[in-house]
C-alpha cells in the first residue's frame, strides 16, 4: 500500500513540473519602459500576422520581473525573454 502511495505522489509531482515547463514561452521584443523600483518592464512584441493581412501588429505589455536585475537593460534594447504567465523569469539582451 505504501508503494502505491509513493508512486502516486511521484507521478503527481512530475505532472506539475511538466505543466510548469510547458507554461513558459520564449518570445522577443523591444524594451519600451523599465521601472526598477517596482521590478516591472514593458516590452513591445510583434504579433504574428494572420492569413490575409500584410504583417503583424505590435502590442506593448507590462511584465513583472522575478529574480532578475534590470540594471543592464535600457529602453530601446531588443530582448529575448521567457515568461510564465505575466512574469518574466529570464531575459537576455540581443546583440
């Protein structure tokens, strides 16, 4: 009985880890605003175009930043970032 319970708990833990990994999404954009005091950053992302349009549109979205220093970033920088929900978990300035 104890073995079945251990296997069930391990399976549930692996399922939650897998779901968290799927929820993260790597995107690119341009930094438009940084608020270092509140640990937020606004990034303009180019949206994919749909069939019949002549390109994508741009949208600016505000993100919270978790465990990342924003000191090296400035408005106008091109970045690639990983987000989980509305929180950026990794950000890297493109060269």
